C-alpha cells in the first residue's frame, strides 16, 4: 500500500495572501452596472459582461443606489414590479384568448 503525500495545510493568513487583494470598484463603474440592471438586462448577463464573480454584488449596489436616490426611486421600483406582473398576467390572458379563437374558429 502506498500512502498519498500529505499536503501542508495553509493558514488563513497565507491563503488570503495567495488569493490577492480584493478588487475595488469606483462609483462610476457601480452606477453603470446598476443602470444596466435598471434598463432591463438580467443580473447574470451584467455580471458576466463586467467580469464580476457574483450577482449578489450587483443587487447590493442596486439597493445602495436606490437608498441614496430616496423614497421616490424606491416607489418607482415597486411600481415597475407591479406593472411587470400585470403585463405577464395580460399576456397570459391574451394567449388563452388566442387559443380559444383558434379552437372556435375551426368549428365555424
């Protein structure tokens, strides 16, 4: 039986040094990223385009941006969500009516 070589265990401080320092993003970069999100791009696509490791960072920047903008921006964001939900509901209704029209149109 051969034994596998044992790897040395790195301490927490040496593993941080091996990874390097954290990237810092300026406010302009964050604003551009949030603008892309608010323009309707999906968070994963924005993160991929900008080379970010996680979408959570984008959501945090968006939340901070909306908090800075005040209650008007927050209420607008809520209104956009409401309208998107209503749009999806109306699209489903339209699709159902299209199918009904096709079914009843065949019999006539």
